[in-house]
C-alpha cells in the first residue's frame, strides 16, 4: 500500500531559570490529548472514512486528514523532544531512552503485521525489496526514507524525519546552540519557500548509482556518530553529535524522497513547536518568538499554495494546495487550542489514547487490512448502519490491540531502558553533560514518538 497523505533567542541567565517542576497529569494531559486526537485522525484517514461520509469528497479536496495528523504530531514532538534532552542534560541518557522507547514497539509492530497480513499485502516490505541487506540496515537506522530504500512498513516513513530531528537537536545541544530555535525554524521555513521543488529527489542515490553503497557508507558514518554520543565523554559526544547532525542535513537536502518544500517544512514545523516551549518558559522573548512562529505558519500555508500542484501534489498524496494548506493551518490551530487549555484536566479517554498512540500508528493499517477481509470489506458497506458497524468494529479491534501492545511491550521496555541506563552509568560513572549546565523546565517522563500517517 502506498504512503497515504491524500493522499532570535534571548538567553536567560542560569540563575533566572526556574527549577524543574514535577510532571503532573494536568500538565501533560494536553499533549496526550493532542497525540490521541492525531492518532485517531490518522487511523481513520487510512481507514478511508471519507468514503463513508456524504460530504467526504468536499473534505478530501479541501482538507487532507493525513497532512493534519502528520503536522500535529510533528508540532508536539518539536515541543517536547528538546525539552526532554535539556531536562536530562545528558545526551547518552536521552538516546538510551529514545532507543528503548521506539525500537521495541517498532519491532513488535513489524512482527505482528507480518504474521497477520494476508498473503501478497504490500503494507510490510521488509526483506521483500530484492536487497535484504540494504532493507535491514536502512530501516534499522530509521533513515530509509532519505536513503532510497522502501519503508519496512508503509507508515514508518515519518520515523526517518523524527530520527533526523533527534540528530539536529543533539548536535545543537552539544554546541550550546539549542536556544536558537526561532532562527532555526525560520531558516528551514525560508528554505522551503525559496527552494520549493527546485531540487530533485534521491540526488545522492542517482549520483552514486548504488543504493546499497550509499546505505553502507551512511550506516558507517552514523554508527561512528552513535558511538560518540553514547560514550559519555564530552569531546566524543560533541563530535559524534555534530557528525550525526551534518549527515542528517546532507541527506534531507540531497536525498529526500518527498518534495523539497515538504521535507523542509517538516523540520521548520518541529522547531516551531520548540519555539512555543521556549516562549512559555522564558527562554525566548515573546515578541520575536511570536514573529518567528507566525513566519513558519505562514510559510507552511504559502508553500502549499506555491508548490503543491500537479505532479507535486501527486507526490505528497494530496488533492491539491488547498488540502495541504488548510490541513497545515488546522494542525496549528488545534495545537494552539490545546496550549491555551493546558492547565485544564483533559478527559481520560483522550490522555489514554495519547499514551497508546504509537501502537495505534504502528498497527492500524495491518489491522484494517486483516479485519476487513474477514467481514467482507471491501467493498465498503452501502448502508449507514453497515458503515457505522464497520467503523466501530475496526476502532474496537485497533484500540484493544494497541492497548495490549502498550502494556505488554512499550511500558516494560521503557522500564528495561531505565535499568540499562542505570547500569551504564554505574559501569561508566557520571557522564559529563554535553551541553549547558542549566536544564530547561521539562516533563520528567519519556516523551512519546511523534506518530503520523
């Protein structure tokens, strides 16, 4: 199945930084609620819910549910990921947490999907591309979407952009540049506006002439970088982080699969999410922060209008510029509403849905492709009652399976990650923080990965 998206910093003196506050359900509830809503929208998008609605065609032409879910997840990730790293003040601990947060669920999702999908289903392509080595290595590093390799699961393309965002955040932190989120977000958005679709895709792959060679070269560089960031040594950590950051920048510039404006706006959006965090906690002056944020949002709307047309719209799997731009703006509007209501306690069903959102993301396509044939879908039910029953059945199976994977895989493996981190710290004591000593105020739990369509 195709990837569906239809289709100027003000430094605050250390002494003035508020001490880290304990996380509370109310404090994090708004982020969980946003993740939960985004996960549900993405699942229903791939469920093709618009085909069941009388006004579905109008919505499809003017609002792309996939872009909405993608961008909302990226905004949330941009808000919380840098905060997590800065709270820890320890690059090694951050990466151990990320590894145990993402990989166990990803591996479990792949295994479940391969076991339950009907024969011939293309939703899982791992070891089915004709080059098993390139497939395993590229997907294992979660860089497949910028290495010209088919995604192990058709939904995992977005994890590539999340991984490269981690590269950027780590590199900036070790160089003491992490507070410049405003300028960085504006820079990415400006490149998206200026470059648009001028640069081709897969330029490195085409230039080298061998996907496997590119994969192996990049893998060697990335593993050296990881060795540095996991070393606990200040100089090696900084060197490894910069190596990862530069590698990520080269890959998204010269070898992204997506059109240039989409790739650059993804990172502009994530760093704009960080702007919100900086302004909230007094690390960035309100007026310049809002100016930078406004520029990114405007750029997201304009890039859709300028570039998301014709063949390019086909490449982003949208119906045209309106679908892109309206969805992008709507993602920011919902995030803004959540931010304004952040002090309130959100319904438990939404915060629970946010907690299981990564499992929802990994399992939803495999389940709709498995459950559908069992109940005779497709074709879509013709009656209203049939459509409601089919939707309810799908959501019930999906949410039950996602809750089980969250409880049986995600939570236990996060606990293993914490134990591994403590064991590493005992074996190689007190890694020197590779960044400023002051820690930003941040949630004290491992953030969820941003899950997208």
